[in-house]
C-alpha cells in the first residue's frame, strides 16, 4: 500500500481515535520507514486536493465524511441560482449564495451546513467548498453578434437552461459566427464570481438557430453521439465479417424451426427463437447473435463499442454501436443464412416456472424474418389473414409460442411485475426529412410475446451465472423511496384511484403498485397515473453486484439478448464464453470482476446519454411539426402541472405549455395534488382542454399553447383582473407618510401566507 492508502485504512478502522499528523506519521513509521517529506505532501494533497481527509479544531485528522464533507456532482436548477449535489450517501440542497461558482455537472466537494446557519432547514443543506472537475468544456447555443470597442464581439444564449452565467466571445474568438447562428463554443475560462462571465471561443458553426438541421446536429454534439466510425475500426469490422463460418464445437439448430420476429424496418436482428412442447412443459430456445466471437477482447472494435455503449435509434436513422458490416451483416440473424449464436436452452414447466437453463455455443439458420404487424394480423384474423400463406411453414410453432407466452404473462402478473406502457410516437418524414405526420405507436400481442421471451431468457441467464459464482453485469432496479410513493398515493387518491393495495405497514412491493395500475388500465386516467408512478420509481441501472429488480419482481436479472446494440449484453456474453471455454479461474476471476464493474458503470452512463438524445430528437421533430400548425386548434389532455402553468398533450402526443400568465394570474399551485386553482376554476392532471398552437421555438424545442376558455372561465378571469386593477389603483392613491406606497402582486393572494403575530398585552 502507498502512504495515502495506509492513512485511509487507518482512519477507516472502527476503533480509530483522531490523531495529529505527527502521531499518524510515528504510527505508520513504526512498521516501515516512511519518507517524512512524502508523508506531508500526501497529507497536504489529501486535505487540499482530493478532500478525502479533514482537520478537527484540535488539528487532528479524520475522514472528510465524518465532518460532513462529501464528493458529488452538482446539478444547477434551471429556475434559479440554487442547485443540488448528488453524492454516494445522499442529495444535498445548495442555496444560491453557496454554490462557489460551480456550474451544472461539475464534480465538487460540499460540506453539510450546521444548525447555526441561516440557510439551515430540513438538514440536507450544504455549501460547495471546492470544484474538483468541470463538467463541460463546450457550450452549444445561439450567437448574437454586437459591436464592441475592438470590433465585433459575441454573446451566446446556451441551449442548456442550467447555465446561468453570461457566455461571452471576444472579437478574436468569434471566427465565422454570425448573429442567429447555432454554434459550438470551447470554454476558455470559467467564472470565479457570480458576476463574471464564461469566456469562450467559437469552434464550429452548425447553421441557423431556427433550422431543423442545425438543431439536429446540436443534439448529437451535446450528447456525444458520433455517427461515423474511425477507419481502422471499419477495416477491422470488414476483416472479421469475411471470416468463414465454422460450426465445429457448436450445437447445430439449423434443422429446427428457428426464426426472428421484429419490426419491418429492423436490420440488426440479434435474437431468434424456437420451441418444443414436452409432456411436462416446454423447452424455449432463445438464440442470440454471437457478437463476442467477432468483437474480441481489447480489439479496436471492442474499445469503440465500449466507448459508445449502445446503439441510438432516431426517427430517421440508427447510430449503431457496431459498424454495419457487423450490426446489419455477419452478426444479424438474417433469414436463410447460417449464423453463429449463443443459445439459452430453457426448460419450463406448464406454469412457466424455469426448471433448468443451459447455455451453449450454437449455429442457426433463420427460417423467416417475422414481422410484428403481420403476425399480429394472423392472431387477430386467424385463417382469414392475408399473411397465413407466408408464414405457413412456421405457423404451428408460432401458435405454440403464443400458448407459452400467455402462461409466462399470467405468471408475470401473478408475481407482481409492473407493466408500465409508455406512450410512444411514430414520426413520419417526407423525402426532404421534414415531419409531416405524427401517430401513436401501437404495441400488439406479438411485441409482448417477444418481450416475455426475452425477459425469461435474461432472468434464466442471470440466475445461471449467479449460481455458478461467475461475475455478471446485472440489470438492477432499487426499491422506491417511501416518501415518493406516499406522494404518489395522495395524488392517486385525489384522482379517485383505488389505493387500498398500498395501505400496508410493510414495505411497498411491485405487486401492490401493479394492482393500483390495473385498476385504471382501461380508463382515460391510465396514461397520467402510469406517468406519475414512473416518476416516483428509481431508475434501473447496470451493476456488477446482484440485487433484485423491483419493477419486474425478479431476484436475478441481466441483459443478455441484444449484444449487437448494447455493450452490457456483449459483456455478459464474453463472461459466459470465457466460462464455457474454461478461461475463468483463480487467476482470471478478478480480471472479469473488474471488467463487469467497468462495463456496468460505462453502460449506465451511455444509456442515459442515448435516452436524452433520442428524446431530444423526437421533441425537435415535434416542434418543427407544430411550427407548421401555428393557429390550429386541438383537443388535449393536461399531462403535467407546475407553478408556472401546465403542459397539455394532443392526441398525437405533442406537448405544449399553457403558461400561467396566459391564464390571467391569481392561480394557486398545489404540488401535492398537481392542480392550479383560482376560485372555482381548477386545472388538474388528466383534464381535457381545448388549445390553440400559439408559437414554437425550435431552438429550445418549446411549444406554447393558448387555452381556449369557456365563457365561465373567461368571466372569472375578467372579474379577477378588474379586482386586481382596482386594488392596484387604490394602493397607488393611498398617502403614506415617510414611506412608499405598497405594490400589489397579482400572485400575492396565492403565495403569501398570513403571518402569526403575537400581540403584547397593553399595560
């Protein structure tokens, strides 16, 4: 161990009594001679650079966390100067004046405030005392050019609303940027005070800020999505994809009825299925593309896949994790072609319980590329479907699969797995890439069948690896925070939802939440209730440590079925292959454990980036679509309520803001019940309203709606406004000796609370 590790080991012992630096030096030197100069340099670094230790008032050394110092990531608020620091222990609130000029996503050291501080409230308040690492080195935004003493200078309005400091460009750093351009800027200097700007240099002009193309490129850039592959990676992909397919040492499934089921447009087919009915149940075979055979450990392909972490699916394109030579070529389980696979052979009883799982190197030849829509048509129409002839050679096996699917679905429902159907859109573009239609994407029984089979395989493989004592990249989902579930229960109760399943003294289970959802599944309330519940749950993530998956109500779970498009799945394959090949032993187990840990961390980060990018691109297309429809009227449903207005969603799932200012003011925001109210007028989640598209800002992807009020609401608004004007006039006409007239706020009635004053008894 080095000096730092020895100090941390000493301080971390349960019986450690705080010692001075000299006492620690003497103690450590008693076993082996330690260079005194190096010791003091290490102590100085630990206190002033990485903040792992702290000094008490009596000059004794303790762990920093013992005195309330924590390392975390700062999240700046978009609404004010405050923010939050998320640490391994908890989340801290940072008041506006205690941010230490930290910017959004900076890695910082914060110190918990004591009770004597004027900012102390709930006990989770802290101040930032150091910035360890800046969270960004580039800013993307809209450039405004103006004349300065030394020529033309610039100001950038960041796309990221969490950046509150001014962003200035000096004349020499303006480049070719012009007013109205969307630009990428490199940060030259960060602010050292709240009033100081961020100084930048324009490095790239993306196009006009209101154009679809410039904003598309900005989203890709800000999320680190790279659309092309390095030439050496492509060359390696071409070389491995030309290798001859050899079936030696593989289980041969080429004579079995194996086939894929996917969407019509899918080209990266990484899973195929086959089934056998037995006397006591079923044997389900899930055949997954053997990507690890081609993407070898530490190869250029492997390093590039690790860096990307996942394929990203946009409306008009796919940014794959692997070059198309693999993703659409040799790894894709294309119809009528021999392909190398890793197969999970799962024996199930008649109730869908997993009895045994075997994983083998295999080879398959898919009999057909099944299409969701076509197989759904067969399930709906039976022999009258126009697609029966096309699927005649696999139809018997498909019906057996459907029979098993219903058993697995029933079992999943019984154990309490939550089915949170999120509303998805399909955006249709014209030949120029302009959105011309937006429709709701429907999920049929065949999509759910494949989902259940993949869930079954993922659970079986995770259990297989855990029982074998092997490393694994698990997919975990922590239990929800009880306070958030309590808030959800209050909201649901006020929506007249049956919350009796949640009335328990024990911890909340997924089964209880699933029963609440099922009670509204076929009602208009379901999308809203499901959305609020989803916000109340923890986010699923990857982890090298086995933990239960709350939402699926499974003890063991991993991602195994999509190695073409997800690196964690490829990681699981690599570990399984090493196990099958006898490569995991006492000497290599630590290597694979570290590999699983690194993969889990990187995969979680890349997943978040991909989700953000996909959502932003969808929002961009929706904004462009609605910009062409300014002035049009729509029926909509209130999907979110805030203190500054409410968001409404049209039938084609386009969202827009109805600002509180446009409603006439005087509204009270009830954060527990998600309502805005003024008198008898109340706006709540799930309420149907009629709106008109008022304006659209493509650059911020913000759509603004105007509420078309009924006569009663209009009259109430006019009464309120007239009363407000009368009161303002009265206040201005009052004579106040030695003081200014009191100003009236239109929101005063809503947000001001009467003060409790204790009147002293007159003597």
